[in-house]
């Protein structure tokens, strides 16, 4: 039944993302099967799908149980026994519950990125698909969650294909790379990467994708610089060597945790030497890693995170204009799924019908009317057997036909 679909979720909307960890199923030795099986059994769930991302934890399941305070208490304690009984009522304020058609609507909206921290990011669809595949592989799901995941994929793809919700990048790194690709810098030009943290690592993936190969990396930790350099086929240097570097450059991309400028006017002049060609600097750090006064005397274009942030906000506003169209598409797919699910339940309820009718026929022939049949001649017996076989076939077909006819009327 459609009302047996239930979702319990905790997201960035209601709780700081750093606190979501309390609701996450902790993996032990890379396998969280036993814990998820425990949650499924403790709460009487027929099927369970668990999704955890950087900004949401979602438990999607199929059960006839009503989600009341008692159910939520048992559920939360099955996730994390360390939750204190006297604190549970407060924790429930951060939990969203969806049941029946609203659960389907929410799941389709999540996979279409309508409920994401960054609207229009397609990564959530992959995460939803991976979530189902992992849970199905663990034997936690069944026919009902299989069906809803099939239609979830269709709904999300329809949203991404028929709206512009995923257009115009909104991540700072994506925008920085977009600026780089539209600039005068070529893949063969000399790039200096300053830093080797998460942001620069993400930058390096884009650079590799777009065939940038003449790269040098400077970082306070030479080990981290060398690790990243191996992925890029680049040269690695300690940050202290930046002031004496003589290899020249065409573009600098910087992002470190330094609290003051690393590339000072003096260091920049040392790097550029007598080179008069225009340079590009992309500074992704807060505070800035590159002294802004450099642009006053040097032939350089500087792109900083404030410029990119403004563009990201403009692009996000554009994406939000597409939300209403996306929501309409999702709602249409939800209505389709509700009909499909109803039909599937009818099909499952009728699946045993052929065997049951056959059993009735066999009992009639060999038990109920066996003595009367023995008194008949062979041609009559053959005729009765043919008639019973015909009736068996028709009795199976009539309910199936009526079920399909009634489904079309919805």
C-alpha cells in the first residue's frame, strides 16, 4: 500500500551539518550490514534504504507501523543507543517525517536536487542510486523500494533534461575553472598551484580533465605537495621555495589557510622577472593569499573568491527560477508512480490465482465428483476434462482483465 512508504530524515535545513554524525550508521570494518539489519528488525520494517550524504541522513522504509513518538524513540535508540531518554524529545525537533505519497514526493524531490544545499547539483542522483544498490546488495530492500527507485531515476532525469536547474555552475571551484578556460591561458601554459588542500585537490582534477600538464605545486607540507604532484605529473616544492623559483608562470591558482598574503609584491616580482606578458591569478583563499596591490604595477588579471561568490549567488538565483517547473515534473511522476504501485499490488495479490484455480479444478475432478465421473463413459469424461480446462483458463483471465480495466479508470 502506498501509505506504507515512510521517510525519517535529518538535513541541513534543521541541523548544523557537523551534528548529523549522531544520526549516521557507523560502519565497522567497512560493513554496516549488521547495524542496518538491527535497525530494520528493531522497528519492524519490511524494507529499508539508508542514505547518508554531507548534508542529510535519510531512512526510507516500507512498514505498516504508524510513526508516532513511541516509534521515533525506538527508532532513534536503534540508530544510536547513546541518545539519552531525556534528550530524545529535543532531538525530535530536528527530524522530518514523510508518509505515503508525501514520502514519494520527498524522495523524488531529493534525487532531483530540489531539497539540496545547492539546488541543481546532479551528484545527489548518483548518491541515491548508489544508496539503493548498496542496500539491495545487503538484502535490506524488496519489491516496493525497487519499484520506487526505478521511477525516482526517471523523475530526476526528466527534471534535469527538461529544466535548466543544473545550468550555470554555483560551486566556487567550478566557476574558477570556467573563468580559467575562458581566459587567454592555454593547457600548455605554466601553472603554479599554491596549496595542496581539498580546494586545490579539486582544482587539480579539473586541470587534469582539461589536459593542463605544465604544473608546479607549492605547499607548506612537501609530502602533501608530492602526493598531489604524482596525480598530476607535476613538480612539487616547499612553499619556502616560492620566492626563489625561476621557472616562470602564466597563471597562479592559490588557496591555503594562511592568515596573510603569501604572494607579496616582492615575491610576485621575483616570479615574473622580466616577463611582460599578461598573467592570470585566481585566489580562492579567505583571507587573500595574493596581495591585491600587485595589480597596480603588474600586467595581471586577478580573480578572487568575492568575485566568484557573487557570480555563484547570481547563478543560484537563476537555478531557483527553474524550481517551480521541476516541482511540477516531480508531481506528475509521483502521480504516475502511485498508479503503477497500485497496479503492482493488484498483480502481486493475483499472482497465486492460477495455482489456486487449478487446485479447485483438481479437487473437483479427483475428490468431490470422482465417483460420479467413474460412472461416465470415456468420451464424456474427456469432454468434462476439456470443459474444466477451458473454465480454468477463463477463470484466470477474467480477474486479470478486470484489474487492468479498473486500473485504467484511475
